[in-house]
C-alpha cells in the first residue's frame, strides 16, 4: 500500500471521527454507533498491522539502509496504541510503545540507528 493511500485512509477516518465523534455518543446498539465502532476497530487493526502506519514519504534518492533505518525509528517512536478520551478531542492520553513490552528490542534498535548515523 502506497503512502498516499495510507494518508488518504488516515485522513478519511479522522474526518469521520471529527464529524461524528465516538460510537458511545449514539449508543453501541444504535446503527450509527455500531458503524463507527466497526470503523474505529478496523482502523486500530490496520494500524497494528502497519498497513496505514505513518511512514516517511517515499524518496527515491534515499538508500535502502536509510529507508530501513527510518522505518526502524518509526517502529520504535510510533505508539502501538494510544488511549485517549475521544470525547474531549485531546491527545493527552496514555501511549504504549514497543519499548513498554520489549525494551531489549528497542535498545538494540537504538544502537543500530546510532551506528547508521541517525
């Protein structure tokens, strides 16, 4: 999946959220609440599978090593899951990162990124 498709998917889902807010605002048994819940659940699954993750823009001048290093950095620096109070619209919730579960992987990745000069 190209970065432009990823950005379009993220933008569309964020626009739906901005327009309709949380499923609980309608009730989870209401058709609108069920539809929003399903969409947000799909969004979380796609993010977890890195299908719509925010990745650096494609740059044909970058070497494979540079692109792999940027991807590794994004895997470490991007939250696996963010828990927010969606009704307030603020992003000051709890973020869970890979390092929360496997710090040894993150430490190794940090050393590799340092070695690559990033």
